[in-house]
């Protein structure tokens, strides 16, 4: 086992440079360290100017996603040992504008997420006196995997279509829309369909499948998108065959 | 809003192509070409392609396979070569070619 | 990314997507190869039409077509076409469970079962076609 490991980190300081640059750091190698530990070592001991996001350091908050050796990963869940002998390239998540160093701007995702109304939409609210909306385990199972999304954006970085087509809603947004569409308590399916069925909304997806491969929570957004395409196409066909009966 | 319809054509075509094209290519073209099998006799082919059911199936297979190609190739050009700005042109060419060849198919199969 | 807010953040760095992004990673290359099988699908459809026309024109026309089939470059091409179409079939059927959630009663049929069902259906369809053509 080596004593040290080299990290090549993408730096971008807009006040100093017009283009991103690389900076090499030599960090101690420890078997139990993740990439995030190495980055924190850099910030604490080598270069306090390095900027990056992190929070829970245990794979549930979705903050620490970055490209490590070209693959989008959660840096808190990637052992340095698997990256030996190095050097290890660390870059901000692809597909998003870079604000500084390893920090990307996620605004586009948030705007698109809001448009699909990722909350329970009710046409009619039951009065509280009537009690809770009840749900069987099977009904929960229908949307459960889509509810595991931690908004880490790894799927957006893995998806070439997201980088290529500006109107594409993206894997997580569609999976989250499905999470609510498939929730038995929700009544917002039609409202979401308008947004999802826009020209690029879901139709830009060509089922590359990388989103599901990189997802750390096994959400399977590719599956969500495929299922939704079928649903949207069926709704379109129905509306075509029975004009005037649409929503 | 044409995308759902085009996607349905693409899916139907892809499914029929997936199910039937390999065996057709193997039996009609590869095996006779290599010499493993005698090609189906003229009579057999004429019988299959002469009946109404055979004609319907062949029309469906060929037309949908062409639209499958058109849709998929259109997106491959958009994404593989980043040609969105030629959006209208590519759509017109791909679906246009598929439509023309579909008309030819109907004429050949039913004529 | 929505162009609307690029104007307000001129210093954010936006990397350009290279034209040959699909050479960057094996999984991307495989994706493009899969998509390009559509060209072979179109070829097969068109050649099928050509053969049907020959059938309609009579046994001599079909014999000429068959003779053409036997020339080595054509055989080589058709082997490639067959491989490409098999790649299409296998990837298409592999992705099928993703699009469908099949339920029997209230239990969801596991993906493996749906997949085996699709492969089985493909083999059955192929067997049927081969039988119809070769009997």
C-alpha cells in the first residue's frame, strides 16, 4: 500500500482565470478514506481555497457528486483504494455550468423539477376529520424506488442527451414526476402530463441507460422514463381516437 | 404534437424488426448465400407473399421497420453529430424517405 | 441548459460537448452502435422488398436474385447485417422489462420472467417463420 496518492483537481477561479485549470495535490493514502476525505484533507491542510459541496458524508444528502476519473460518483462513497495507483482526476459534475472549482450550478434542474410539481396534487381534499389517506404496501411498492432519489444529479452527468438538448427534463425530474404519478394518494397525473409531454420533455430520451447505471440509490430513472413514454403515447392515442374526450 | 405517434411507430417497428428480421435474413439470405440451405422455392415464397395474411404481415413489417429506422436515425444524427440546427431538414428527409419507400412497399406487396 | 439564465452569469464556465463524445466511454460507444443498427433494419426492409418484387416477376427473376446472394462480398455483407440485427434484437428485448410492469393479480412479475417471456416469444416467432418458409 502506498503512503500517498496524487489527486488532479479541476480548478476554476473566475476572478483569476478565464478557463479551468488542473492542480495536483499529494494526499496521504488511507485504506478507509473516501475521495471526499482526501478533498477535505486538501482543504484543511494543503489549500483552503478549494471549493466543493458536501454534507452528510454517508450517501443520503446528494451533495458531494463529482466526476472521478471520468465517472459521476458520490465522493463520500468512493474509496481511494479502488482508484490506486492514481493519479485521481476530480472534476465538477458534467452537464452543469461551473460556478467555481468543483461547484456546479444546479439551477436548471431545480427549475425543471418545480415544473413537474413534485408533491401530492389533490383535486379534492378530504377533510382532516376523515383521517389519513391510507395506502397498502402494494400501493407503496408501486412508486417506492422512485422516492429514493436524493437529487444527487449523477444521472444528469451520465446522460449525454441532457448535455446535448437544452429542453430535456432529465432522468431525475421524470423519475420524481413518476413517483407522484404512481402514488395512490396523488391526483396530479394530467397536470404533469402537459409538462412531460412537451417536445423535448421526455421524448428526447433515447434510452442510453447510463442514468440507471450510475444512480447510487437504484432508482432506475431509465425505467421510469420508458414507462412514462408508453403511458403518454397511450394517452395521446386515446385522445386521437376519441377527440374531445381529452383532459 | 407528433412525438408520441412517431415514438409508437418507432416502437412497433423496432419490435417487429427484433422478432422477425434475424430469422428472415438468416433463412432467406445468409444460409442460401453460404450454401447451408437451399433458398425457399419460388412457389413457397409466392404462396406466402400472395395470401392476404402474408401481404398484411409483410406490409406491416416493412413499413414499420422503415419508420423505426427514420425515427432512430433522426435522433442518432441529432445526438451523435449534434445536428439539431438541421432539425427540420433531417426530420423531412428521414420520414420522407420512409414514407416514399412505404408507398413503394404497398405497391410491390399488393400489386 | 436554459439559455435564459446564461446572460446573467457570464462567469460560469460551460464546457462544450465534443462532437465525438460517444468515443469517450465504452457504454456511450455501445449506445451509438445500438442506434446505428437501425440502418441495417432499413436495409433488410428494402432488400425484402427487392426480393418480393423478384418473386412477383417470376422464377427467373428470383433465380437471378439468389445468384446475387451467393457472391462472396454479398454473403459477407449479409453476415454483418445478421449480426447487427441480432444485436438489435438482443438489446431491444433486454430493455423490454424496463417499459412494462406486468402484474398478475397484485404481484408484480419479476423482470427476469418478463425477459424470458420475450426471448421465448422471439424464438417461437423465429421458429414459426422458418417453418413456414422451409416446409
